[in-house]
C-alpha cells in the first residue's frame, strides 16, 4: 500500500490518502483519530503504528536498509499542489537506552578528550557547567575562551532533545556541538 499504516489498536489498515482513512464510517471519529495519529511517539506506544508490509510478514525497502524499524509515525506533508496530506514514515531502528554508558559511548568520550589533549586544548569530561544547567560529555576550551560542549551521541535523539541540550549549553556559555 502506497500510503497506509497498520493501526495495532484498531487492528486495521488506515488509508491515509482517504478523507475517512478508509474506515467507511465505522470506528472512531476521524478528526479524533487524526489527532491521535499526529501525537509524538514519545506520547504514545511506539508499536501502535506498523508498516503494512511488516504486518503482512514481509520487509519493505526501508526496513531492509537496516536503519528503519517496522514501526511508524504519521506526519503532515505538503503535496505538489500545496495541500497538506498525511504521510506514514518509518521510525529509526530502536536503540535501547541503559543507565550505564555503552563501551562505544565511553570510547567516543575518550577519543574527544584525547583529541583535545593532542591539540593542546584544555578539556573536562562529564563536568557540570558553572550554572549547573548543563553537563556535556566533554567540554573543550579553545583559544579566546570559546568552550565547546560535545555530546557522544549514538541514538537518534529527537529534535526536542537536541534543542533542549543546545539551549542548556548556550545558556551556560558553551558552543553546542
């Protein structure tokens, strides 16, 4: 299906190109359903929306690429005629967050610190800023007092998370990286 998504809660395919989402007058209110579809993934169950191909037991091109999961979200998309349409989009693959840092994350922090040291720059690892609004993985202090807050990031952070971190770094006088 070109623009459909399996809704696990309703146990049916939603046809996003149709005004009634292919429900034919049965099921929940279409405006309420659209509002729920447009919720951020952080505010709903990640597995609620599934690729139609995956639901049928097949893997689509996005999943075969290895960077997309079978789970989806819905966004508004401006078409060639300028009208807004609903589009189903694959979520990135899941990166399991743990309370401990991964070896790869630790290695990246170490690499950043060693690189700064080799360049003759001052650096701090996991040190809170003087305002305590931010604690970058590595802070590199350059010439002229320019400080760079570096994050060793290995998962797909949301735009909100990146914005929040960048704002906290900027408020603390750091240039965000």
